[in-house]
C-alpha cells in the first residue's frame, strides 16, 4: 500500500482541483447568451483539469515517498515533466470569475507561484528543498479549504466513499482528511478520538518513563493540534461558542490528561467564556455592522504581540466572520479595509500552515487597491511580517527575490 501520508496529499490536491474546476463548471452553467463570461472562452473542461492534476500526482507519488529516488539524476526528466504538467493543471483553473474574487484568487495564485518556485528549485539542483515545497502544498490547500464551507458548494461524497479509517496511520490523519473534505462534524469526532488515543499511548509509556506525563512531547503536540482544529471548526467556521465549550470541557475530563495540558485547556475555556459575554454576531448584514465590529473589537488588537502557541479565539472568530463576508461580497467597497483586518485576524493562524493567508490578503489589498488609504497600512503590515520572518540571531537576511517583490509593492502604493 502506498504511504498514506502521500495518498492524503494526493487527495488534498484532487480536492483543490475539484473545488476550482467545480466553480468553473457551475459558473458556465449560470451564464446565459445575453450574459457570457468571456474569461471562460477557450478554458479547459473541469474534468480535464482534475484528470491532469490527479494523473501527474499519481506519477510523482513513488518519488515523493523516497528522497533518494526524488534526487536520483536518472529520474530527473520524468519528475520535471510531471512537475511542469502539475503547474499547468493549476494554471488551467485561472479563468473563472468566482475564483478570481477576493477570497479564492489569492490562494490560487499562491499555489501557482509555489509550484513555479518548486520547479525552479528542482532545476537548480536544490532537490531536497523542492521535495519539501512539494509536500507543503498540502498545507496551502488546507489554508484554502479552511476559508469557507466547501461542503455547502461542492459534493465530495465520491472521495469519501473511496476512503475509510483503516487506510490512515492514526486518528489525526483521518480527521485531517475529513477536515479537508469539510465533513466537519465527523472530523471533530476523530480529532477527539486522537486525543484519547494519544493519552492512552502516554499512559502506557509512562510505566517506562514517568516524565512523559510531565513535559511536552510528540504525543502532547498531536493532542494540541487536534484541539486547535476542533476550536477552528467550532469557533471560526461554525461560530458556535457553546459547542466549542462542550468539546473542550469533554476533552479536559479525559482520563490521564497531564496537569500542564489541563492548564492550557482552562485557558481556552476562559477565552470561550469571554467570547460568550461579548455576544458577537454570527454574520455581517451591512457595512455599518462591519465598521462597528472593527472599531469595537479589532482596532485595539492590531498591535498585540503574538508569541504564544495558544490560539487567540477572538481573532479566530473574527477571521471566520470577515472571510465569509469576503466570499459573499467580493465587490464590496469595503474590500481593502476587510482584507487588512482579515489579515490581522488570520495572522495568528499562520503557524498552522506553510503559507500565511494573512500575507496573501495583504498583497491582494496592495495590488488591487493601490490608491486606497488601506493599501499603505497593508504594505506596512506585510513589510513588518516579512522582516520579522527573516530575522534571526544573525540579523535580518532578506533574500533578493523577496527584496525585489517588496520594492515592487512599494512602488504600487506611491
């Protein structure tokens, strides 16, 4: 059986292409003779896009599971051809008015650029780095799928029917698969099962090493990752604070929960209680509501230092509200303002993904609305994030390509 990690990776990309091509197909059906979408003229049919991405990843799978095979010079031409074809598959998805909106286009463009840079790294001989980037596409797809209720727009029943729990290494991997396909209720149950499974492993190992229950380790990190996903689903996507409280309280009472993890769970419960007191809206119904929310709830949080691994549930909730509005109102005159505050809200979630949607939103604000007053704020935030990301003990080392892009963005807002 192929490694499930890479099988999951394949499915994620298939899902991404399905979402992209599904949107193209739906839009084509909606167009009338009097109201044609010229961006679709000459576009490749949805099933061909899916087949292209799927077949090329099938070809790459044996090499992705073996760094030696991926780096073997005798496999170079074959791998490069598959990478190029894969990049072309995502390029095919560009011509669609809905994906071209504020919510989807940045993620699609980032995926395209990511694959382009992967190819450049591979051809330059940096094959280990190229392999790492290729695997990281999973996280980019996760960040995209986390934006909206994909299940409400597209059906993934075919994929769900082809896969069962026995094909995955553990409960967390299976929950991630369900999360990607937006079967959220089932995903939460399996994230919870993963917590129980990891606690049982720790209990067994504690007979040999009692310290395993006293400090963070691989098992506790898996537990915390599952807890964070449950919070993202309940708070960001469902915006159901009571449900989040219920799940966290249930997990806290599980047998064998280490004391230091209980303290972290208590912190989340305290945040949940604070959110309940605020009585926040579940959706925005007008521009006035957005302006009021930003003024009262977000402006004071703009410069908060985010050094903790703990999720800021207020920002998680805000992120869900703003992203849904972006999706439903892609032509809103408030778009530059919303993109800026969506990036602030999304920023602390970036640690969960290889790519940060926060930076994607900021660049979208600058490129599409360079004359808007918020474009300068977006640039300053992006510049600060970039320099912070490349600053270490030896100082700031911004790569030439990053400096070039930053200068291009700077010129846009002048």
